[in-house]
C-alpha cells in the first residue's frame, strides 16, 4: 500500500491506481467503489488526505477496501 497522505483525493486515487491497489476497469457492474472517505476538521486545505487505512506498506489486494480520512472545510458560524 503506497502512502497517499498529503495528497488531494484525486491525486491519491491516481497513486492507488498506479500501484495496483485501485483498479477501476476491474470493477464489475454491481461492485462497490473500494475507496471510501471520512472527513475531519483540519488546518490543511479541504480534500487533503490526513490518514489512510490500511497504512503505508501494508499488503493489499486489488480493489480491497481503503479508507481515506480527508481534511474538511473549516466550520464557522455567521452571526445574523
């Protein structure tokens, strides 16, 4: 499993595809998308990968489930 921490979501997908962990052309009609994401407040720009599961160098089969934790937009409240 390559490390995709610090990349944006789309760059991470490309890295995972190049490493053979994510193969979109091998997904069947009824297959589920193997990469899911969660969001966490951060000082990073929104969409940047903060964490990944499985971790760096973990063995992984093509299209195995991968969870990416992405930086969320900062929350703010506007006074009326």
